[in-house]
């Protein structure tokens, strides 16, 4: 009996059972090796000898919720010690992430042709904040698709690149976090806000508990800095609480990979108490 897992077919895209072998095939070793685990090890050895590449996924790829991650551009630039080039003065998309799963199909590569109709909105609402080059934005979107989108594609509503990015943009617009915060009186300021006030305001607006993340204060600083707001969805794309009763506290998110300064602390769930919501930095002009 073969060992199977669910993965999208790279040609037709619907989900189907596929042999659990990194080279995309799994010979029938049933006659000589009845143990499924040993068959997989033999298959891995064959792939290594042949230099083959293909689908590979490790660990449990089951997930329960989708996380719409918004980040505040000014804080992102502070996090990596990068002044950025005229970052947006509104919350932008970091990603739409299934919890507890990543890189579910490494053979399903990002294809920008599939989202060309979405590019105007992608550039506005889902930019690479640290690099203004269009090619760098493509790199960022490729990362998001291959790490998170290939797992979100377990849902019919997200089972193509156009669906994944298009639905992410749709959820972002429906949530309207920027206008909600404005209406709640939570605006970038040189003074501080209590994290509990921000959370309570968001609960009143959305009816569910968000997750709010901050950049911890550096040495000599007193205030944490508001950086990321997560709103969560069920597999039916209905809003839900981001944490369940008794759920362990999340680990600190790592700094931006390969782009973060060595001194970057990374975002973590905000501590109760005051936080700085930094105003956007305006570009300087010559006299």
C-alpha cells in the first residue's frame, strides 16, 4: 500500500492524492519491504542518488485558521533599520497565512502571469516595503505564495494563485482596517496608546479578538512600537478569534528573513501597557 498526502497537481491545479516522495514518484516496494516508513526512506535514497527534485513536504500540514496579517510600514522600516523609500502611510498586507503549515508543495512555483490582472492592487496594498523595485515585489509575492499560498490552496476558494492573491486583497478591503482605526480615533501619534484600548476597540468593530504585535523597545527606549495586527478567519472565511482558550502564547516572529538588520528584535505579541504608533516619516525636501 502506498503512502499518500494531499497536494495540488501542478498542471491541472485541483487537489489530489500524490505519493509521499520528494522526487514525485514512489516505486512499489511492497513485495520486499512491507513497512511504509522504510519504503519512504528507500524512495528518499533513490531521489538523492538521482539528483531528482520535486514535491517535498514535512510535518503535519493540517491547519485550522487563516490569518490576515496587516503591518504598519513605518514600524517595518524601523524593525530592519531601513529608512525605506517613501513607505505607504496606511496599513498594508504582510500575508494571508494558514496556521501551523508552510511550504505544502515546493513544486508549485509562483507564476506572475497568473496574477497580472491584480498587479495594480498588489502594488498598492501588498508592496514589498523595503524595496521599490518591481522585481523585488515579485520576489516578496513569490515567497508568500510558496510558503503560505500552497497551504491555503487546500480550500477551493484559494486553490490557484489568482484566487489566493485575489481573495487576500478582497479580505483586506472588506476588513478596511485603516478606516476602522481612523473611525475609532486610533491614529499615528507622537503620544502613546494603551494596548488594551486598541484591542478593545478592534473587538468592538469586528466582534472577534485580534492579535496585536509590537516591536519591543530597544536599549534606552521605554515604549514598545505597534507593528502588526492580525485578524483571523475560519476555513469558511468567517471571522473568528485569533486565539482559543488555553492556547499557548505564540513565539516571537523572526525578523524579516535575509533583509533584517542583525540587531532587529522581531515582532512579538504586545505587552499590556503603552505603545507608540509612529507617524509616517515624510520625505525631506531641499530648501
